[in-house]
C-alpha cells in the first residue's frame, strides 16, 4: 500500500508598498475600506441614522476627491486655452452640487449629522494615515 503525501500549496503573499505612483489610488481604496469599517461599526454600536450618515458622508468625500483629482489632471495634463477658468468653473460646479446634496442630507432627517461629519472626514483621515506611513518608512528619502 503506497500512501502519497498531500499536495502542498504555497501561498505567495506580496505586500504592496505605498509610493508616489500609487498614493492617490491608495487614498481612494483606503478611504473606501475605512468607510465600510466605520459604517459597520456604527451600525452595530450606534443607530441606523449614524451608519447612514457615515456611509453618505464618506461617499460624498470620496467622489469629491476623485472628481477634484480628475479636474486637476486635466488642467495639468491637457493644453487647455484658459486653465484657470476651466478649474474655477469645475470647482464651483463641484461645490454647488456637493452643497445641494449636503443640504438634502441634513434636512431630510434620515442621516445623523455626527455620522455625516465622520463620513466626510474619511478621506482626510486616510491622507493623514498615508502621511504618517511616509514619515515612518521613508525617513529622509
């Protein structure tokens, strides 16, 4: 009777380092993961309104960050005739739309104001985390 050994599968885990090339994607993905984590924690500990506020605020913050990033890439990468007016018009449009959405969320009563503020801070918190990471792992580079 011949017994064969079980197949051994090796797992190769690679850690992706945060660098200047993938920093913006890291901020977006990290913000999404942080928003999901905070929403689930809020749903279990606090009320449904606070979880909805965190989710809505984080969604607004992330979309706003990505939208601002695409505007700046267009302004800096393309040869637009009047880049200052282009950036200003897009900024005012983004600000107006964000203001209208926030007005609805605050006045609807479905969302917690504190949850909304926490959600709006997710991108800022992720940028702070990335800054601390760079300060620790890139000492003087």
